[in-house]
């Protein structure tokens, strides 16, 4: 089983309809959460989401994609300057002192009004229609719903019901920061297969994330 903490599993765990480990829920609200983490060390220490692709900041692209799929928005960031990044969007810091994707994901669930659509801020080509589909599937099944990309699951572009917060808290309390371990411990995880994702665009484009100057040049 391969995992790089960002891209998730190569081998997935599917949950057939009606066999969820969680009772179906239909939350009245879903918060769209932008995870603005990462030191951007491969980009000279620059805040990745403030870089531009096609004349538009990455964070603005991500916020726009989420606006059409969620009821309210939150940016999870520890940078004091984050309050000025996007007008009208709440900014909250991590709850735990540790650093890592799971810490940001936990904070996202802690600050959500119900369920959460959680997205990394370095993904410039997200599809609002895909995010809506993830939310719809999650609300119908009562599961976390994680899409499948070219290289495995995409846990930082996914739908999580509020019950996932307890799983994240328990794992953080054990000092286990791997996203792969978090996904394994969810009572039910629905994989949104790549064949369905491809209805919304090209996999490598939808889930492209900007980590290096080469990525930035390729996206622009």
C-alpha cells in the first residue's frame, strides 16, 4: 500500500450503497474549507495560494470553486496576514500545535457548520460540479467521500461528515499524523472512482497542485 500523505492510497476501499458504517445523514449545511498550509519551501518560501495562474491567485480560484458547492466558507491558516487574503471569508488557525495535513483537516472539521468540503489551496483547476457531486454523494450515503485521482485517493479534495472530527482527534492524540491512517480508521469511506471524476474533466488537470516553480509554469 503506497501513500505520500498527499495523494492517498493506490489501493482503495469502496463502500457499496447501503452498507455504510455511519447512518445516512443529510446535513442542512456544509462548509467549504480552504486549507492554506505548507511552507512553500520549493517555491522560495512564498505562500503558494497567493501565486497567480492565468492572472488569478490560486486561493481565489479555490474559493470560487467552493462557493458554488458549499453554504459558507472558512480558510484554515496560521499566517497572521491571512485575514486580508480574501474579503468576507473567515480565517481560523489550527487547533493542535503540531503541523501537518491532518492537523489542518481536523481544524477544518472543528470550524465547520456541519459537514465539510475540504480543499488544499494549491489546486487551481478544481471543478465546482465535482465538489457538488462529492457533497451530494456524502449526504445521501452518510459517508466521507474521497475522489480517486491518477495516483490514488485525493484526501485534500473531499467531503467529510462532522463525525470524522472525532476520528481525527483520536488519531492526533496518539501522535499519528498520517492522512492514510486517518482514512483507514474512518467507519465508512466512499471512493468516488476516477471513471466518475472524469465526467468533470481530465484527472491530472482537476487535481493538479502547485508545489514547485515548474508546476506553476506548467499551470499558467
